[in-house]
C-alpha cells in the first residue's frame, strides 16, 4: 500500500512539473510575473536584446494606456449625450444630428 501511495505521489509531482514547464515555456500561457520571468529567462537573451524588448514592451504599454484613456473619454462623451437626450426628452440620434448641424454652422 505504501508503494502505491509513493507511486501516486511521484506521478502527481511529475504531472505538476510537466504543467509548470508547459505554462512557463510558452509566453501565451504566462499569466503572472513569475511565469513571464521564467519564459524570458528561457530565451537567454543578451542584455542588448533585453533592453530592446523592454523598450518595445514600454511602447506597447503606453499605447494601450492611451487607448484606454480614449475609450474613457468616448464613454464620458456618450454619457453626456445620453443625459442631454433625457434632459430635452429627445432621442440620442436627434442630439447627434443637432450637434452635427451646429458644427457645420
């Protein structure tokens, strides 16, 4: 019975190791800092390449943050239009049409 238990524990340990290797050897599966760090270390990049990677990631992060801010501004603008339509008891599209007419004048 003890051998069966040890064998099962050993199989579980191998399964966990296999899962850990699969999740850290592929960037698509990396979900936390530890997994991403393990993946990047597995690339064995030189300092120069790591700096280029860092610069690229920083640029992507800045772009994503800018996109989020744009989305927030758009949502705020839409909310203001909805509030105007409620205030004047007209449809959303009517408010848009009025705004378009005013911008052409």
